[in-house]
C-alpha cells in the first residue's frame, strides 16, 4: 500500500511543487541566465488570466498562454460530443450483442477490433482516410481539408474517436446487461409490458451501474485526449483541435517545464472535479441499484428513489397507510 501511495502520490506532489517555481532561462531585465526560484502563482496567472508578466490578457496572440481557453473549449467540446455518441452507439451495440443470434461470438470478437488497435495506429489510419486525396474526398468527390479546416478537422477527430472507443462502451454496458435476470423480462411480458416499457423500467435501471462506470472512464479519458488530434492535425498550440494535453506538450517543448507543470496541475484538478461530481451526482443511485441487484431484490432496484418497491420493508420512521378495516361490533340488538 505504501509503495502504491508513493508511485501515485510522488508525481502529483512533484508537479505541484514545480508549478510554483520559475523556469530556468535568460532574465529579460539583466540578460543573465537564471536558475529560477519561487514564482508563486505566476504560472497559474499565465494560464487562467493569460498574464505573461505585464497584466491580464497580455500574452501575445499565437503563444501557448494565449491559447489556453480555446484549448479548454475544444477539450470540453470533444468530451461532450464523443462521449454522448459513444454512449448511444455503445448501448445499441450492447443490446444487439446480448441477443441470442447466430454468430454472436464472432460478432462480439469483431466489434472489439477497433478498440484493440493502438490509438496511434488508429490516428494514422484515419489520417490517410481524411487526407487531401484520401478515401473520403475521392469517394464523395469533395475537396475538403479535413486536417486543417477548423470544423472539418474537429469532425475528423470525433469520427476517429467514436470509431475507436465505442466498442469499449459497448463492452462495459454488455457486462451490465448480462447481469439482468431473464425471468424479470419474462414476468414483464406476462404482465403485458411492451418493448419500450421493458427497456425503460427494467433495462435502464438495472444496467445503470455499468453505464455509470463506462461514462466515468470515458469522460476522464476524453479530458486528457492527446494522440488522436496530435497525429491527425499536428501538435501546434494554435491548431483548431488543440486540447489541453497538446498545450502541455507544446509548453514543454519550449523549455517551460515548470509552467507546463502548472498546466498539468490544472488538468488534474479539472479531471478530479469532474470525477467527484459524477460519483456524487450520478453514483448514488448506481450504488443503490447495484446493491439491490446483488441481493436479488429487483423491485427495490427499479423503484424510484425514496419509495420502497413491492415486497420491501419501509424505511424506519416512514409513514404507512393502514389497510386494516375497523371491525364491526355486533351487539344483541344489531350492529353499532
């Protein structure tokens, strides 16, 4: 446990420490080489306020400091669009692969091929597909610059990422679907529930734990996206597909290792905040559903939060309506 804490904790602590130190270089005032020193929050001001030493928004256009907020927007845009598409497509693929169809094993194995290919190879493959005289332009008779045009290059990155990572989502969701008892669907059919009702009231609630795990992994992975946009459109910080990770590498290539450490710390805090919110906001019901499913109490798993399902004991202190009818008192002369 101690070794694991050191392996995980040391890089984080080291990056935070370096983020408060000045980078080594030539002092513009004296013209002498300096070893750096304590910089305080100067690096964080450079990124968050675009303060390159002479005030807010003082970073010249084209420098890494001036490209920070645009890279944040691009990163969040890629995260929302790719994860949404991968979740929908992955769910559909998981539903198909969970059916008892001919060649199901072959279908499952073939679906995982894009995910098994290394990301760098995937990026190079789509680079040739979206080249100036590549398959897409030749097939549709177009002349679109898929790797340089702002929106065309973003579309290319989205397509490549969805093709690459949708099988991962499908695999995790399929694992959740396999845990749902078949007799639950059979009972719902007997009760007259149609396909949409079975999907909304049985499949979605019971597959939610696996779905939340898949969403969490993909969101965290998308927030640190680097290789796909870097290979497709280059590593320039002013590229229309430049993510925060590309900005970190671009700053390091200029010798600003401490400044890049500050940006890495910002990325770490962003990812940590997103993970915390997803676990707190989306993870509560997922844990409740998983515990109920593990105990075999399907009614409690699909019941709305705060309302006990059929056959479950009410929570302590909860008010319950008495269904016992008052007994009639029979006297010698009749009822009273």
